[in-house]
C-alpha cells in the first residue's frame, strides 16, 4: 500500500510539473498592440491564450492546434499567424503525415486554393521530418494512425525522432523534453519492438536514473536478472553502475519519463545491443 501511495504522489508531482511547463503564455498582443489597443492586447494574451488555450482538460493542446489550423485555413488566413499555429501544431504532436491528411480533408470543405496555400507553409514547417520508411502508403498510414492513437493515451507528446542516440537503439524511438532545468526529465517513446542497448549510468557519488512509465507496455532488465514487464504507473529506480536496458514489447508502443538523478561526475556508457533471440522469447 505504501508503495502505491508513493507512486501516486510521484506521478502527481511529475504531472503537475509538466502541466505547468506546457502552460501557454503569449505576449504578442502587448508587444505589437499594447500601446495602440491595450484591451485587445489583454484579451489576446490573457483570455485567448492564457485561458482558452490552457483548458487542456477539455481539449488537449494537440486537438486545439488541429481545430485552429483548420479554422484559419477555411478563412484563407495563411499568413505569419497561420505559420505560427502550424509550428505549434507540430510542437503539440501533429506529424507530417497527419497534417497532410488534415489539410487534404479540409480542402473539400474549405476550398482547394486555400489548401494549396496552407500546404506551402506546412511544407516549410515539417520539411526536416523524414517521410516514414515503409513498404507501402497503407503501411505509412497505419503507422501514423498507431502513433496518434498512442499519443492520445498520455499527457505528454511523442516528440521528435531520437536521432542523436539512434545508433544505440534497435528500432525507432522519439524524445520530448519535459524539464531541462533543476531536474532533467525527458519523455522517451518506443515504437513496438524498439529497445536500447545495454548501458550504464556512471557517477563517483549518487547519480543513476529513474523511469516513470506513462503509457503502453515495455520491458526493463538488469544484467544477470530476469526482465521485468512494465505498464503505465510503474516506476523503475536504477542506481549508478547498474548495467541495464529498457524498451517496448514486441507488440506495443511504450513511453516512460526518464528522470536523471544528480550525482558527481556523471556520464553514460553505451554497450552492446541486446540479443534478438532473448528479446523475442520474452513473455509478459
């Protein structure tokens, strides 16, 4: 019972931190129109963005971005403000494949020329996101749909492809920063079958890592010990100098918060990839 109380408190704290960091703040109204139209500036910054956009219990930021992009496109307002909302949509988790489908669908209702104008800006915003490497368009659509469905399960965005550490992963992973000050926290998402190599968090004192599982199903294993099945709500404490790996099950997407524990002279050592036969034989 004490364990579950502690886990609940920890998850509540982390959720509160994330919600506070994701709170939309806007100053464009006061910056551009504060002297000329102070009341309009206040309504823009404090009500539209300060209140409406932050009602994330009713609609997620991702959903609000989707509605806003379609509403602006339908009016033909494809100016700098439209590009800002496209950039926000990407930040809030809408993928390249999804925005293409959204604008294509809206084109039949809002107008073909408006869609052309919207696509010109969307291509700029998503230009560095790679096209999914699949054997067919149907497979790409299925993957995008699976990612979107998974993202709706959790309060954190999937984020961007984890390219910087791709060589240490089998399969595709994604990363989204939650906190980069005081305590470093990242949401790490694994596609089905994705897992990282064996690795060790070194420190001369303290250090290590904590994983807070937020969605899907995954695995964690320490060297010389059996693998542990993970689900949303589970917490894994990893002391410094412990060789381990973690990732998704073969059939499920998986996401956890990676919380880095302060220590003296910390560093991470990446080691060999896990054995495929061992991983494929794991059973929950």
